[in-house]
C-alpha cells in the first residue's frame, strides 16, 4: 500500500518505466529507452531478493489521474491494499492515450517513437514487446474496440486477443483465462471504461467513479489469481495508467494539456516471490 514517504517522491517521467520493466524481467531495454526508473528497480531487487521476475502482469486502466487516486482513495482501496509500491510519474505531452502508451512501452519521448498527437499508427521503433520476443518470452496483449493499444503495437510476434464486441467484460474474462492457463510470460490488459465515461460525464461524476471502482475490483481479482495460481513464479504485477484528466465546461472531462491534472499519475506495483513446491 502507499506509504507516506512514497507520496513525497519526486515524479519521474513516464519514459523511465519501460527500462525498469525490462530490468525487472532481466532483458535489455528497447534501443531508444530512457534510463530505468530507479525506485521501481530498487523495489523489485528488494522484493525478489535480487532475482528477476519471470512473469509480468500489467493492467492498464485509462486516464486515472493522481488527483483522482488521492481524492477518491477509498475507491482505489482494493488496489492499494494488494500492492506494495507506489510510483509517481509524469505523463508525456500531449497527454493523450496513444502518445503516452507509446512512451510507456518504448521508453522514448513522443518525437522519437513517432506519435505526437491523437493518432494510432503502428510504432516502428524498438519496443518492450520486441525485446521480450527477442528474449524468448511469450507475450499476450488483451484489448477491445478501437483502443490505441490494439493498434500501435501491431506487427509483433506476440499473441493478440482483441474483442470488437463485449467491451471490458470480454477483456477481463480473457485475462482471467490466460492467468489460469499460465502459458504467457507477459500479459498486458487494457480497460478504458473510466476514460470513456469520464469524457461524457466528468471525472468526478457518479458514473465515472463507478467505473473507477470497477477498475479497482478487476485489478484485485487479478492480484488474487496471481497470488493463488502463479505461486511457482516470481511475478511483477502493475496497475499502470497512461495519463490523467480534468473537468471541462458542460460537466464533461478531457485531457491532453500540460497541467498537473493531466500529467501527474501514480502507478502501483507488487512483486510476488516464487514459492517452492511444498513451501509456505
């Protein structure tokens, strides 16, 4: 859960995350990645006793700002109660989904990975997914609809589970199935429900906050499955959003500006250390 001293950490750029994830699983970071986030790397070293994670499970909600995480901490309690390390970060500009996820999984600034506005071309530079595949890792990307993650990382030798219908229910059901099968080294799961409702109704609307609660409970289910079904692995689990949001006129919501509400985010992580057969 969040500790007071972690709340005082200076936020690093989102571009520092990619190399830290690569470090956690013991592979080379993408060619254009910024240096690793030292706070996350140090946590992984401590939690796993110097070992590397052989499972990486990343839950990517959309648009959950740091100010939302703080103001509505009770709604995110299922997340903070099952994680150990909070990592404050700052999204890149413009703070929109394809730009930020492009940086998250390349470690590069937008002008380097090539997406500098709300558009969804396939990224052609080296990515975390490319490094994972090169290291022999099996990767699953679970997405739905027209979301950015379903498009900007195509053309890699990874397993794409994309749902044109069914929304996050289909995504989350597949995520559970994949966790139980334990055939993938890395699973990335996208849920854009909070973002979609936030845009229509505002970040603090009852409908948006209900979706925030959904995100928290879905993540808690995934955490429980990691704890009970991946005991033979060192696993890093993360609740890792792309950017924040703010309210605009008309009681709706938006993002994309160079302002704290849109830029400041806080990721939450936990390592689960392998339990030897017959161990506690």
